[in-house]
C-alpha cells in the first residue's frame, strides 16, 4: 500500500468513526466516549500525514508511534462502545477490523524503519 492509499484509508477511518459517534444514543456516557473516540480516530490520519513529512527516519518513527498509540486508543473506545451497550458489536465490528488493520500496518512500518535504521548505522560504522 502506498502513502496516498494509506492517507485515504486513515481519513476514511476518521469519517466512519464520526458517523458512528453520531449514531450513538444521547447520554452522558455516550458523549464522553464519543468525544474521546473522535479525538483519537481523527488523530490517526492527522499524525500519519505528519509522519509523511518527517525530516529524518527517527522523526518518522516518532510520528508513526503516535499513529500507533492513537489507533490503539481508538480500538479501546470502540470496545467500550460495545461493552457498555451503546451499540451492538455487529454495528462496530467492521470499523474495529479496519482500525486493527491500520494499527498492524503502522506497527509493521515502524519495525521496518527501525531495522533499516539499524542496518544504516552498522554500515556507517564499517
């Protein structure tokens, strides 16, 4: 998957989460969880875009680590939506799966960049 596809995918995640939160019942619990979920899910795409403009490998890794954290947090809030009973799992499952895939790809990218960085450091010492 290329950079533009991943940007599109993370933006679609944010848009889907916004629609999901709009479908939550009106309650104080739903408001709190909804705000947290929107904040974390929209941060996934925003931080990925920032990572694409990283100035060094270390900078990109640091920014991708934020993407990882926000994606994991988003998954947590989606789990709460279901476990509190705000929406049934069937309504949230595909969104949770997409979020999990984005999280896994982000972790894989971080690992790849760290390995490349280690190899470059070793080559520069030789």
